[in-house]
C-alpha cells in the first residue's frame, strides 16, 4: 500500500499535513464527496492558499467532525494527493480502496442535500433530495460506499442524516447493491459480473476513471495510464482480474461453462455461511483443495454447489459437472468433459488418439492427464450425487470408488455432494436444514409465485412444519402455484393425506427425477443392504415421536419376536452401530442433551423424513411395531421416588401423545395392554394432563386410577380443593365400577383421608382412615404393606389431633410391621422411622427424635443416595431438630445441605415450586432471624413466600405466617429489639417424605 498523507488539526485549529507513512498509521477519518469547481489542491495546502476556496468548507467540516469523534487526523482526496505527480497518483488509485477500508470513520458529505430548518431528524424533508443526490451517480464514490465499515451521511449544513446501515434499505434501492455487500460481506462472495453491475449507472469526469475506480473493488493492481481510453483500460482490468484468479496462462486452458451439464437451479436463498466457508476452503490455495458437502437428501447440497458455481465461475479456467451416482454415469460425464476440451482446444487439449466412442476408461484417463498438466491448475470439478461410496461396510457391487476418478496432480479444486458422512476426500461441510423461518418463506414465495407472505401466520406455520427442508418447501410451493388453495388448507391436507399430496405434486426439474416421497427410498435401500437392524430401526421410528429417541427407551424390544428388533435393542453396541449408519446418511441426527440430562445420546429425525417413514415406509400399518413402541414408552414411565423422575416423564410425553388417537381410532388393540395404558395414565396424572389420560373414557377403571393420581399431584402441589374434586370423582367411580371394598377403592379412600388431614378436616380424615384400615385388614390382612401404610397415616392424624400416645402406638405398629414385611432398610420403613422422629420431637423427646432421624438418614443415604430428594427431606427434619435443641451451627449445615441438594436435583425452576424445598427455606429463614442475620432472613423468607404463593395461593396458612415474619423483620429493622420473640413463634412445616411412598403403594393397589 502506498504512503498515505494525512491532515492534522492542531489544538489551535490550524490544519497541517502529517508526514506521509505506510506503517504506524494513526486512526483517521476520511471524507467522501463529489468534486466541485473550487476544490483545495495539494499545492494550495502547501502554499497555505486554499482557505478562500469553496472547498475549504468541506475540509473544515471533516476536521470538526473528526474532532467530535475523537480523531486528530483525517484524509481528503482533493488535497492529500499530489495529482501532478503521476507515480504518486497511480499509487494512490491502487491504494485508495484500502485507505477507505482502514478509516475509523467515513463521512459522506452530500452538498446537494440540504436541511436548513429541520436538521437531520426529519427524514421526509431531505429524503427526496437524498435519493437524487449526485453522490450516488459518481464512479469513485462506489468504493467509498463499499469499503468502509461505517459510512455516515451528512447534509450541506453538516447535519448527520444516518449511516449506510440505518439507511440501508434506501441506499440499496438507490444503488441496486446487495444489502450483504453494504453490511460488509467479503467481496469475494459476489461474482465479477455482479460487482461490475454496481458501476453501470455511474460516471466519471475522465473516461479512464470509470475503470480505475473499480480497481479496489476487484482487489486488482494496475498502473494508471491516462489517455489510453476507457476500452483499453477495461481490457487491462479484465486481464488483471483473470490473472489474479486463473493464473497467467489461463487462456490456453479456458473452457466456457456448459450449462446443459448442470442441474436446473431453483431461486436460491440463504446459505451465505456455507458459501463463504466453501470459498475459503476452495480458493487461493497452492495445492489441491476439496470440499465434501454432505447431508440429508433434499437438504439442498446440489443447489448449494450450483450457487457456488454461479457466483464464482469467472474465477476458474474451467468448471465441469459430473454425475457420480454410479460408475456408468461418471464415465459418461468424463466423456462430456473430453468433448468440451476438444471443442475449445482441438489441437492441444487431449491426446489425439483418444476415441470418445470407444473405451470410456481411456477417456477418463485422458481427461485426468489434461487436468494434471502443470499450468492447468485453476479448474473446478463437481462430483454430484456421490451417494453410494465404496467403503469397507458397503458390499453393494454398484458402489463407486471416487478416488479412481480424481485427478492426480496436487492442484485444482473439487466439490463432492453426498448423503454419506463417510466420504473423506476433502474438507467436510455438513449441509443442514434452514434455521431461519424467513428463508423458508422466501423459497415458498419464489416457488408459489405468491408475494407478501412474510407476515402470513398460515404460511409461517407451513414453513415450520416443513422444518427448513428445501425440497419440501419447493414441492409445497410448486403445488400451490397451480391451485387456489390457501396455506392453511395445504397444511391440513399435508397432515391428513401426506402421500396423496406428494404423488400429485408437480415434478421439480431442479431435483431431476426425485420427489419428496421417493428421495429417501434409494438411501433406505442401501442402508438395508448394509445393516438390516438400521433399516428396522427407521421403520420402528414411525411409531415414536420424531425427536428424542435413545437406546434405553427401546430396551423393552429385547424380548420381541422380530430378530432384528432383538439385535437392535439387546445390546447398546448394536444400537450404536445401527443408528450410526442412519446418521452417516443424514436420515437421523444426534440431538443436544439438556445440561441436567445424563445417560445415552439422544437422536432425532427431520420432520419430513418422519412423515415419509409413516406414510411411505410404513404404508402398510404394522400393529406389531405400534404395540411394541407403546410398550417401550409405557415401560419407561418412572415412579416419583426415582431420582429426577420428572425429567424422564417430560421426555416420554411427546412419544405417549402419539398413541391417544391411535387407541381411540382402534388402530391399536389394547387387549393385554392394560398395564401399558395404566402407566400412561400415571404419566399424564403426574404431569397434570387429565384430558389426555381419558383415552378409554371417563368411567373406565384405568381412567379413574389416573383421576386418583391426579388428585395426589394436586395435593402435592398444595391445590387442595382441586385434589378433593379429583379424589371424590375417583371414589364415586370406583365404588360404582369395583365396589366399596375393592383395594383400588380403598386406596382412594386412604388418599382422601390424607387430603382431609391436610385441610384440617380431622374428623373426616379419621373416618376415611378407619374405613380404609378396616377394609385393608379384611381384604389384605393385618400385615400387608397397604394396611400398614394406613396405620402410619392414622399415626400422622393422631399426632395432628394431639393424641400423641395413640399416634405413637400407630407408628410403632406400622414400624414393626414394615420391618418384618419389608426389612429395616426399606425406604417405606425409613419413612415411618422419620415420622416417629417427628412425633418424638413434638413430644419433646429430642434425644429419641435425633436417634430416629439419624437412622432414617443413614438408611436413605444407603438406599437412595445422599442427593436423593427423599434423603434431603430427612436432612431438613434433622436440621429442624437441631434448631429446637439449640444446635444452630449443626442446623445450618443441615439446611444448607438440603437446599443445595434440592436445587442440584431439581433445577432452579422446579425448586421454587417444590414444597419440601420451600419448607427448608422457611426453616432457614427462622434460623437466620434467630441469629440476627436479618437481611438473609428477609431474602430467604421472600423466596419461600413467592413459592408458596404460586403453589398454594396467597391466602394459605404458610403465606400468612411468612408475611407476618417479614413484617416483624421490617419493624425490627426500625426498632432493633422489637418482635424478636415473634420471629420463631410458629415452627416451619416439616417435610413428610411419607407421601411419596404412600403414592407408590396406592398405585400398586390400583392395578391389583
């Protein structure tokens, strides 16, 4: 780059030249303008004689604006170049693009746009003049618009009008320059012809400058030779451009692009990131460069290659498109290449003895020899549809080994498109679905001929449904072009009659003989040849949701009759091998797992591929696969005493949703599947989805089980009125369907007793427990675990009623029975131990209480692990006991462990709604208050209050107590000694982990 001569504004306002330099250039501003009659020249500045000229106003403006932007130096073309020095002028012309590019600020001074009154803020005042400004018609201002990162427009009065980004739509409309170029995209992303077109309607005073002003746009270098004329200057620039991209000997190898060999392209959208990366990988290297575009069929790999050729064809001496679908097609493509070479270079292009109608292997070799010539190094070869590569695992005799068809010299450029991720003959670039809905709308609009759909909600819904697959979007657009159907109607037809819609859609010439319903069949056939289990997995996938399938979800299939299913699900290595092959061909992709989720990798399929598996691959309904998939999902439904059960249930919901309509429509015979439907009911109940659970009708016993479990869910959430309604409905239904003494009926009676106890309806609770106990003793016996659970519940009730001796008798009976029936370390036994500890604490027997809590904690740590939420419940209770004993440090350690454990196990979102965690916050607040840490007490009380308010409502008992505590702390902050005793007058609620076990026992009763 030539030396740059900057102007400097000194503190006293004097403007002088800074010494010219090409290194250590300080930050500077630069002026863009159109020349007038009285411009200040270099000689004027040297002689300090320019201040009387009209152009001095622009120099003063630039100096002032640069100072306002914190810049001491600036540059203006009129006076910073000695135009009488031909060498300096030529060097400046070749450097000017970079000078503008490197400037910290560029000020475009528009002398014909005036803002005399309104300033620069009223755009309607100056916009018409802005659009007509001479600045947009001059040749040199083109590079001054493109090169700088920031171009700010100013009026004649020096008012800022905006910049090339804020005024981008107007500037683009005026100049017809792509918005991405205005935003600073690399100019190499734009074809030579497109860049030439930007200057078509611009002019210069001197004819040669029409060409010289483009030197920087093309990153070229050539001497200015005024007097040579525009045409000669143009030829010289074209030659420099071609030499830059194609080398000095390009003419002897130049071959025009044969459009007949290239598939027809649709109106291309997006993929700018991929195109930029392709150019980076393919151009400007001294050795062979190759890119492998791999991805799902229909994702747009060929279209991407076509767009790359369209943009960069001028940069290659020759471009050849080859069909790599099979060896015969490849050989015929090479013959086409040979014909083109001989057509353009008949005497020197190819060995003279090659027979184009003879042995095609000799033709292939002859073409490779020509491509290997040392000076012939700027060609581009595209091997399209290389979808059946020869690999160690591919035994297909029609598989192709592309290495035999690659030139041998270490030069040139190669693009390979393939569905296989196993192709390694270049830098791999995974072509994925379009993520931007706007890009999908562009394809839909282009293909359908329907404009103005950007804000159409039905069009957006259709694009979302087609999930960024260009082939699907193009197919939909082609269909809609020929019918009056709305987007909403098409979407309904897509969901109801997918196969019929696809078979009646117009053929797309840009996708050759492929359609949406056939494009994946060839891939599937190849997969089936290589691994039958992979093919069977894809067939089975039709009966699951398209997202989040993992190995353990399919484990129930290891006992299936189908050997392929047993192979697939019996061993994780077999599953991994099967799914790997599907991933290699792009039909399946690995999905990111949430941070809180561990275990096996999760996989998904594209929305359109999933539709294909349903309507084409499984056109004949396979009830066996459907029932297997249902069993797989049902067998994975966890009970709520499993660690992180809610995460697994949320993953299963989308799969379970597939079966509701199938069951209602009678497509799945539920005979013998009661256990599976029951488990789905539990899943929906746990997730609060009663409507989905009523698959078999509102009075079916399995539905009533779900109603019962939904009551338990509401009770756990503190929604007691809703819980009572669910239990009452379940009880009435079960009494009618099963009888008063059925164990399932008694389970709901027991649950109603628990609820009444929570509501403070102790007499009603006692009546329910007594009925449940008598029924269980009669039906199941005195020592059955369900009987013992009701005994335990009566103990809880008696404790609430203050009948502590009766409570102790119940707990003792329950504990002895569970120790005998379940063992001393069973979690249900430990729950009763925990409850007995709470009773001893209430009785003031703190040593006995500590012994019970310690036993419960040790047992749960051993059985469930130290981080399980049920373990943490006992940790909380032990903390409350330590607080009652005055062991505040030990209490704080327990509370800290419990709260941190809940947060790690549940995550912050669920934590704020989890009652045991809220109980711990309550107790922790009491501890902080007792130890005079008022601010910490306020903070944790507030967290607890927010949670209780959400879960139980603002009028609940615990909300009122927390409000009283917060108010007392507020008073205490004003009167330090006031309210001290009141802060711990009422104890925080204890965590009764028992309800989780009761719930599990109740579930068991429901299916006996």
